[in-house]
C-alpha cells in the first residue's frame, strides 16, 4: 500500500514539476522579451531626444566637434548608457566612452545601417571598442529622414540587462520552487487521505484471504471508498457465516464418519484417496492419515478392491461384491462402490463402503458345521442302539447273557444320547442367554470339595492324587452356584479323563485385586500347541476316537467357556503335550 501512496505522490509531484517548469519557462521568456523591448524602447526614446537636441542646435557646425561632444556628455549618465554620434558615412563624431578619433568607421554596424535606411535600428552584439556585449539602439539625425546627416546611437551593457534578467529568473525559480514545495506537502496530505482507507480495506481483504473472517474495516469513508468498505464488511460477515456453516457440517460429517462401524473411502478423479474414516484401519491395516492423498493402488489396498475401484471409474456403475482381505487379519468385506458424478454425468470420484461380514459368514459356516456335527454325533449311538436291537430281535434275545450284555450296551448308548442331547440343549440355551443366573454368595473352596466328593469314584478308580484347596481356606464368591459347579466339574472331569492312572491333579484358588483365579492343573497327556486355540469350539476333541470312547461329546469346554463369560469372567489354557495342562478361570468377586 505504501507503494501506491508513493506512486501517487511521485505522479502528482512530477506532473506539478513539469507544469511549473513549463509555466516558468514561458513566463520567464515573456518577461525576457518584455524587459528587452522596454529597455530598447526606452533607449529609442532617448536617442530620439538626443537627435532632437542636436537638430535644434548648431553643434554640428563646429568643426572640432567639441560642442557636440559636450552635448552628448550632458545626456550620458556615468555608468549608464553610452552615446555615439556617427555621420551618414560612418565617421564617428562624438562618443561618451571613447575617443572618436581613434574609433573606426561605423558604417557597417547593423543598427546604424538599419537606422539610415529606416529611421531607427536595433542590435545586440559584441562591441570591439568596449570589448563587451552591448545593446545598441540607433536614430537618424537631421530633419529629412530620407536624407539623414548622421545617426545617434545609444548603447547599454548587455551584462547589466542580463544581470537584471538573471535576478528576475532567480525570483521566478524561487517562486516556482516554493509552489512545488507546497505542492509536495499538499500531495502528501492528499495521497495519505486517499490511500489510508484503501490501505485499511486492503489489509482487511488480505486478512480475509488468510481465513481471518472476523476482521472488519472500521474507517468511515464517503463515496465509492465507503461503499467498498461496506461491501468488504458485508462480504466478510457472509463468509464468516458460510464458513461457520461449513465447519459445522464438516464436524457433523466427521462425527458420523468417525463413529461409523463401516469403513468409508472417497477416491477423487486423480484416483487419489480424498477421505477415509477411522474404521478403515481395522479393515485394511492403514490409518486415515497414511491413506490420504495416496493413489489407491499404492496405498497398499487390496488388489481386488483396487480393481473394483478402477472398474467403477471406467463403467460408472454401482458395484457390490464380497472381498476377502488377509491383512491385517483375515476378513470378508461386503464392498459397495458407487460413483459420484459431475453435472455433465462424468465420474468425478468413487465412494467405497466396506462392511465386515466375517462374523455373519463365520456364523453361517458354524451353523452348517453344527448341524453336520450334531447329526454325526447322534448317528453313532443311534446306529449302535439300532444294530444291537436288531440283533436281539433276530434271535439273540433268546440267549439270556447276550440279551443282558446287549441291553447294557443299548442302555449305555442311549444314556450317551441323552447326555449329548442335554448338552446340546444346554449349550444352545446358554448361547442364547436364556439361562438366567441365580447369583448368591458362597465359599468357592467348599464347592471344590463337593465336586471332589462327586468325582471320588473316578479319582479312586484311576488312583489319581486330587489336591484341592485347604478346606480351612475361605474364598467368598458371588455367582450361580450350580452353574459354577458345572464349570469346575467339567474342568476336573477333563483333567481326570486326560490324565493317566496315578497322576496328579491340583486345584488352586486365590484372590487377586477383586478377582478370583482358579487353576485346574494336571500332569496328564496335555494338548498339542496347534490345538489349543480350538478346544473351546463345539464338538472339538483332540483325539476324537479316545474322547468318544471315554463318553466325551466335545461340548464340555464350550459350555464352560460360555458359563464363565456369562459370569463376566474368562478362561485360559496352558498346556505342554505329554506333560500336562493348566486351565485358569478368572472370575470377578461380585457380579454387580
Ligand atoms: N485336562 C486336559 N488334558 C488334556 N486334554 C484335554 C483336557 N481337557 C480337555 N482336553 C481336550 O479338549 C477336548 C475338548 O474337551 P471337552 O471337555 O470340550 O470335550 P470332551 O471332554 O471330549 O467331552 P465332554 O463334552 O463330555 O466334556 C477334549 O476332547 C480333549 O481332547
Ligand atoms: Mg470334557
């Protein structure tokens, strides 16, 4: 802005200086001319007076010219004009500055020649007699102008006139300089007056351009500048409003996007990622910040997904497909792609919405597997019962001992069938959370000893050393007594089933930071490491043949896990194959 005021000043001052110089030169020239013409007319008048004085006397008749010399001397002022009397032939008769006898013939002098031909003459030139530049004015002598007897010439030192002209010029320049000085001051004041509001408006406009929408012009200016200031203020206010609305919308959008479970990616025309929400990181393993601005291919997205995006760009069609991703974890994503179009119908970008349907697919798979597993598990005892019943009907029942043996097998198999169906029903009830927990406070150590009692027969038959917590120890716990009995019976029963004879099983219960940790440890056959993650699955058994022989259904740990979780607890297993296993249940002390 300073540059604008500077420029304005330079323009005003330059124009003023040019005008003043031109006016000064014109006036000076005019004054020059006027002064010289005044001087020359004054000299002409004087020469006419001298000429009249000579004509009226008879001084010319004096052969010595002394009288003429005396007369002209009377007219000449000391230090003033020089008077010279010359004959028509150019002979100098008298002169107030030099001796006429020593002076050369003056017939060739321009002013004299002019006067002789026209009555008067004028010239400015260098005087050989005086050795300086002079102004000469000449006037004829004699009554008959057509036949003059001589010429009266009056001259003045040009330097004297020049001095006057110079002092006139100095005065003129001083006047002009004063005017210019005043112009400079006025120019500074005026330009400041003009540029100050513009400066402020520019500053505010600049601030608005730098997103400071709250800044306003505070000057009070009239006319166009005032209108401009008002317009800028109006523009700033409306921009501020619009920006606030945009910010609010952005916040709403960000809030929605951020809290969405589905992953969203927006890809622009340049195939670069313009927007991504936080859920994307879970699906694709890259955070929004890592993805933003990158090409969708180089952003490490799934190859199939990238291909779908490209297809959506080329066809402009909506696409829905299931995509399998393996990083950061294996997932099945329901992928929806939709183009967003420009006014002219061109594809401007693509919106990708990802839903994780792994759980749905897993459930579907589990359901079909469950049906297959249940049928398979039911088939074995049913086939067995059917087989033995058929054999009996075919005549084996006649043999009393065979009849008894077969009936015992049928009873055992139907019992297994009964347990299996009960377990399945139990599990489905627990899974659907249809089993309400009857929570009471009880002593966990007492429960362990009751379970020990119940399993005593199996313990004795396998000669197992079952070490239970000290009966004097009291561990208060809030939970469903019967359901927790089911949990620990299952765990201790498993330990008994999968520990060879004369093995040791130890149950330890301890209280830690408001939680109770119960460990069931055995030195039995253990579980191979690769199977550890699966033993809590329904129907999962490490050694299917042996487990089935021992009457196992593979549902026990599944039920245990669900019951522990419905008590807001969790269960872990550690095991070394051939050395033993440790099942650790952690339960909160109270359920509230
Ligand atoms: N303490 C243990 N030591 C070694 N293997 C075990 C132990 N506990 C469980 N397992 C393994 O985990 C599998 C699943 O156990 P789970 O209790 O669910 O089924 P199960 O004992 O076979 O049948 P049931 O449903 O009658 O309990 C077992 O088949 C067994 O292979
Ligand atoms: Mg079991």
